[in-house]
C-alpha cells in the first residue's frame, strides 16, 4: 500500500473521504501491474506456481523471500510427487536441478510453493515494492482518478498508461 501522504502528494487536493476511492483505484492498479509483469506485487503471501518444464533452470515469476521455497512437486503418472530438497537449489527466481536422477532431462510440469511479496515485516502498512513499481501504480491511480468516464470529450492522450508500461518493463517475467 502506498502511504496516505504519498497519495495526497501525488493527487492534489485529496479530501479524507476521497482516500477510499483512491484505495480502490490503487488495488486495481496493483492488479493491472501484476498482469503486465506476471509477478505477484502485493503483501507477503504464499504463492504457488505451476511451471511447464522448458529445461533447467525453472524460472519463477517472483524471487522467493529469503531464497527459500516451501515445496517443489513434479507431476508424474497423474499425481504430484514431492521433489526432495536435495534435488534442487534456489538462486534468485531460478530453481536448478541438483539431481542426475530420472527427471533431469524429462519434460514435465512442476508446482512450486514459496513466500513472495513486498510488505515489510516490521511495518505491515509499508509497501516495500521497488520505486518504479510504486510510481507506475501512482501513475495509474492518478490517471484513473482524473479520467473517471469511459469517454472523454476534447483532446486526450494515453501517455500515462504508456509511462506505467515503461516503468514496469524492467519487471517483466524472464525465462532462463
């Protein structure tokens, strides 16, 4: 969540009763940013991804907090089977195969569960997302707040949404 003070600085003037509207717009903006980047950008939460194997390493949408994944499972013979923690290692958003066993070269599906997000543990109201993500959210909130109608009359442009896309391009999901 962006602080009330930052929202008030970005969108002037803002009355207290308008903060609720801005918070709804902020939630929608975070959801839009998540869709654009393919990453989870909310408060710290458990994320489960299903990944189709394209070769090693597996590429996660997010970097697991503390470099720790809760579980890695492989789909085989119609069921999910837990991969032993000695069979993989985690480096950033990538999972590397540490086993020369059966699945080392066989395509399949993997399900990975881990903690991701941007809320600081010492202050649950502080959103510690990178500055460019926070700025993209502010651009979208401001644009949607000022342009509340589906149709505008007169000159208009789309520069703000394009600016948000430019800021978010650094966070697009990458594949190994």
